[in-house]
C-alpha cells in the first residue's frame, strides 16, 4: 500500500515523543495484520504433509529455532534495518524501489531493462499474493470451527466464502471508516498470542532452548532433504515482510520498527514457542495446533477474534493491491481504469473495482480448489519468496547507487540475504506441482499484460511523433491563413511534449477556427511518489496565444488536470472552466496480421482490446465530460 495517512502528512517526518504510541497503534492495524496471522497455520504446516519431519522434541526445537532466526534475520535485520532505508521519498514497495533505482539510468541500457523486468515481475507476483492471502487467512480462521464442533466441517468452505464476499463487497467504502478500529483489535490479537504462548511455555519451559541456533543446524543435519523441504513451510512465518515495506509510506519507519521490536516480534515468538511446547506434550494436537492452545471456554471468542484479525490482514493486502494498480497505471504499465478515492483524510485510500472483483474471483476459486488452508500453503510460499528474492537483488542496486556503498560491502550484504532467500525459494520451488504453479501462472499473465501495454503505448507514441507537425511550422501556417479566433481557452491533451497534437491538427483542418488561447498539455508521471505543487507546472509561451504546458504528478498523486490549471497565473492564462474546452484523442487501433515489429500479433490484439475497454481520459484526469470533445484517430498496429 502506498499512501500517506492523516497521521503522516509528511512522509519523511519522524514520529516520536507523545505522538509515537498513537502511530505505533496505527501501525499495528495497517502494517502487521498479514504477518500477525501466520501463527494460525505456519508452525502446524511444518509437521504436516509428505515432507513433514517426525514429531519429536529434537525436531520441534529445531523447527522453532529456524522460525525464531528467520524472524530475526529476514524481518528484523533485512527488512527493518536495511530495506526500510530504501524509501522513495517516504514510500515503499517493489514498484517504488524499482522506480528509485532506475532513476538516472540510460533509457535503453541493459541494466535498466533488467531492473524494470525484475520489478514488474515482483509486482505481478504480489497480485497472486493478494488472492492467496485472503483465502488462506480467512479459511484457516474458520477452520477453528472444526475444533469447536465437528458438525461444522461441511460448512467451513461456504462460511469462508461468505466472509470473503462481505470483505470484498465493502471494499468500495474504503478502510477510512473502520481504520481506527484496526489498531486496537490487532493490539488485542497480539496480546492474546503472547498470553497463550506464555501459558503453554509455563508447562514446558524446556522449549526456550530453541533460541540456540545449534538446534536449527542439528535439525538440518538429522533430517537432510526433509529438513530442507521444511524451509518451504517455515517461510510462512515471514510472509508479511514485503507488506512491512509496502506499507511504510503511510505510517513511517519509526512506528513500524518500534511496534515490531516492542510488541509484534515478542508476541509471535512467544506464540510459536507455546505451540511447540504443546506439541512436545501432545503430538495429536498438530492438526489444529493453534486453537489447541486455547482453553475450551475461550474457543468461540478466539475463533471470532482470529476471523476479525484475518479480515484485517486481508484488508491490508487488498489495499496494497489497489495502490499497486494505481502506481502501475501512473507509471504507464496498465491502462487507465476507474480508481475511486474513498477518503478525504487518508491520502492513499483508493478502491479499484476491476482489481477488487478480479481478486475476489481468484480467492474464491482458490478456496474451492484446495478446500483447506494446508493445501493453500503450498501455493502461498512461491509468490512471496520470489518477491523477497527480487527485493534483495534490487537492494544491491540501492546500496550501490543510493547509499554509495563500495562494491565489497554491497556484495556481502546481498549475498548474505540471498543465502536465506535462495534457501526459502529452493524449498518452495518443489511445491510447484502441488499448487505453487498457481501464483506463477497469475504472475505470468499479469506480467505479460504489463509489458504488452507498455510496449503498445510506446509504439503509439512513436507513430504520433512521426505524423505530427512541428510547432513552428504550425504557428507559421496560422499566421499565414489567419483563421477565425473564438473566445475562450482550448486545452489539447497530448502524450508527448513536442510537436503539435493530432487532435489540434484534425480540429484545425476540419473547422478552420482556433480559440484565443491554446494549451498543448502533456501530463507526466514521475518516478517518485509525490511532486510538490511548486514543481508541478511548467509553462512555455510558443507565440500567437499558444502555450505548451507540462504537468508533473508523482505515481502516488491524483492526476487532477483542472486543479493544476488553477495553479497557473491568471495574468498569463485566463482559465475559467466555463470558458474552457478540452480536446482529447480517441484512438481506433487496427491490427494487421501481416505487420511485423517488436510485438507478436496476439500481443497487438490484446493491446487493442485493452485500449478499447479502458475508461476514457476525462475520468482519469478529472476533466468535466461536458467540457470535453473527443476526436477519433485511426492507427494501424
């Protein structure tokens, strides 16, 4: 998720002093929901399935030791210490990181191409994660009903689907209305995790030996390949790490770090240790290990709390998917689509209907396919571990370029984290045939679409440049022909800041008139989250009442063209909405089966279809439809 809440008007500010507890509480509800619900299924899955090790004290301590050190090395060290340093003007996430490290690279350089491809594939994987997380989280919480009463077993899947339907249905309201409730609920959740863990550890204190990493090494030595395979399930305990980075933009670094080290990390470790202590005492409890920690009198309240916690965790992931979609649109990798801003106070609270219902269909399909959280766990690891691996690679470029580290230091850091990431990736890749292919398929489809759209728009831009007239030639023609000038302002939208827009040429050719003032307007999305208002507008006087304007927006900004026009000095441009007409081009793309180029024929057809079905620019740029004229242009791909 990429937004700045009302708690953080300055994304680079440091929250401290009296306000810090409030920010930490907000961070609990916004940031830690995903990783905080992993105890529902992560430790249990380590001992289930064909690769599960034998349940004995040595193996339990070994798995616990791996979990503890994974949380310390991957989350605490990699993400909290290093990755959070790579903020793109306060924003985080893999697209923000990609934009950060490619800034200043040569346009067609091989390094820029590699970085962009990695960033796009990582982003594509996050869409798969956004389908799997709601499915596995809600399903694992509802499965607690089986522990309470076996009679509920046939209804677990329908109940989970109904909860998801409610979750996705209310997305259009945004999280602003219920955001204040998230923090306290998650605070209670982590407190309960810690209490349940302490209660079980008290009965089996020997489980604390798991802090010794020797038990992790002994586990690998004793179990060999089976021990390596368990790494693929242990990875489930760190699946929220990428969310920590993506959510940095709207809560700040310090509240995330304080919340993690003071509350979240201790609560998670205590609960995992508690589950291990219970498993040492009773191996039969492994099938529903988390809820076996709960006293019988508190089982139903715990199921309710777990369900609410998983909904909050799912909400955070879905909001991240909406923000990711918005960024991809702004960066030109997705077509314009309906993006609803659901809050005036919460800057980045956006709702994307198309993304929402696509994720809902995907999540329901996953539940109906696997019917149990255990099966979904196989699909879960591939998406997140690959994204984490890509983040580590991009971090190398960040260390060299942004932090000016020398080569040995950057390589040492990268290789150190790659050892862990590759271990997780390697142990998860064996699950491809048992469900891991699903996120890879989803990512592949999304990736192809992202690349196809970007390539198609580049071809169109090249075509327009080839068929446009120079501004000087157009002004000379106007001076010679002296067409009728009518009162008002005409704004001609164009995708490139050179030449005369095709819309202006078509309008002038057919109507033989011009407005008193004309603006050739180009809207650019910068490789940074936000552009200050004083840096947003660039205006150039071309002569004869014609101006060229460039509006710059960050990829997390709202591209509001009328609002930006109000920022121009009224002594230069007489902007009044009632006297202004916007001219936009509507391309009709004709796909030729014989034409060859950088895109395959099926890609050109896909691009043409997406272009036809994408929302018009008026809604995207917040231009009043009653002040807009669209001019059709046919282009052959």
